[in-house]
């Protein structure tokens, strides 16, 4: 890794992972998560097979959000606020 002049940054304090370790990490991660590229592709393709929850504050949501997103701040995610959805719906947060 090249030396970065100036003050040390938190992101550069941790050395890069071994490529095999990084690959295994992201394979495990993507087994339970998606990424923004796939979410965008589903949204722009029309009629995504999930409900996209924007869990930021109402103010942040109002200032800009992805098309089709529903604002439900993370502290308000509970069974009562999701009762209107079918039990098998997939939520992407």
C-alpha cells in the first residue's frame, strides 16, 4: 500500500486483507445481504420483488431518496408498522 502523506486516517490504519480472506468474507456477507448495485438494477428494471425501506430520518428522506422507497426510520421498524404487508414480503433496508 502506498504511503499517504499527512495525518493517518482510520481507513488506512487497517491493512488490506489477504485476497482469499477478502473473497471468503464477501461471499459470506452477500449470503445475507445485497448490494446497492443489485438494488438499483432491480428498481430501474421496474417492479422489484421487494419493498425498499429507507430507514433514515423523515427530514433526510424528504431531501432525497430512491424511487419507490418507503420511509420508515429504523427506530420505528416493528411488527405494528409492518402489519399491512404480506408475511412473506422481502424488505430491503
